[in-house]
C-alpha cells in the first residue's frame, strides 16, 4: 500500500506516464489510500482515495464483457455507483460513445474525476454527485436521458448508513435496488440492457424476485450455481436484466415491495 496526500497526486500521475498534469478542476485534497494496476487498463494505475470503496474481484465478469466482448463500444453508458471510476474508464477506453457515472460519496466523485483525467483524458467522463436527500438510482438523471447500457456494482446488503463509505456496502431496505429496477423502462433505450454485479446470495434472490415481479427478464451470466455458493462470495456474479419493452420516456410505476429483511 502506498499513501500520499493532496498535490502529490500530480507526482503519481507523472511517474505513471499519464497524459494530464495539475488541473484546477480536480480535487486534490483527499488522502490516497493506494494505487492499483489492472490488466484491462490501456495504461497507468487506478488511484483509490480514502473512504472510496475498491474490490476488483467484484467486477471480474463485467470487466471481461467490456474489454473482451466490447459491450460498451459505440453505446451510451450509465454507471450507477462508480467508486473509483474504473468501470466507466474501461468503457471509455473501449470505445463507448458516452459515459455518465454517478455516486453519492463526494470522495468517490472526486476520485473518479481524477482517474478519468489521468487515464481517459482524450474522452469526457460525466461524473455526477447524488444528493443524500434523494439517493435514488436515477436521482441525477433527467427524465429524457436514455442509455444503451446501464451498469452497476451496487451495495449488496440491507443495513444502516453511518459514514460515506457505508454506501458501498449497504442498501437500506433495498431502496436503491428498487429504484434502479423501477427506472429501467424509462432510461433504457429499446434493445438496451442492464448489467449488475452482486456477490451476496440473498440480494441476488431478492433481485430475481423483484425483476420477475415487474415482468423483466432476469439472467445470470455465470456458470456457478447460486445455491452452492456461500452467502457472500467472490468473484461477483454478473446479472443481466431487461424490461419487456425498454421504451424511452415510458411512464414507470414503482412496484411496492414487502419490507426487506436484514
């Protein structure tokens, strides 16, 4: 682990051969917890700010889809809960047309913006901060914005939020999951798909139940049997969800859910 502070981020960038030096539109005030090298990156390393979640094994299958299967190429992409920005940056490096990334953690927004400036300087990553008072999956997406691909490695468990980092682990009463499902008919282009990475068996079973209750297609893109896995497992499991008719600007009626269990 390598720890740094503030402006020293510029030295990291220069040592890695990045394309961008100091920029006044970036926030250099966060402590850096560590840096990571990933084989899927075209060059450089991912910088992880303090209080920003990072677990590369969560998204092994999703990264393979982006790099090997070019699922983002030529498509408009929305990533919900971007963290370090790594997945969004991979989409840009692999020819996505546009990418919007959101997060409720201000440190994550700053981290994603920094990494995008260093690793995808030839593209524009639109990073948006989700307000705490309106934490829904599409809170900072306008009603007329639609995407070809919606991706997320969302929080897996029902629990309380006590600090910003908790948003990466806990989805209180699974409201984020439900708002994501409810918004898909509005924000997915016809023929579009949603890919979610989960490593928690109860959450996947709830996701399947809620998706099917809405009439959505639910498909596990993994050879492992869900019931043979530990409650929490890695690598994460990739799940594809499609509304029956992903029509832009369709009226989405939320489906009421029973109280979630911890």
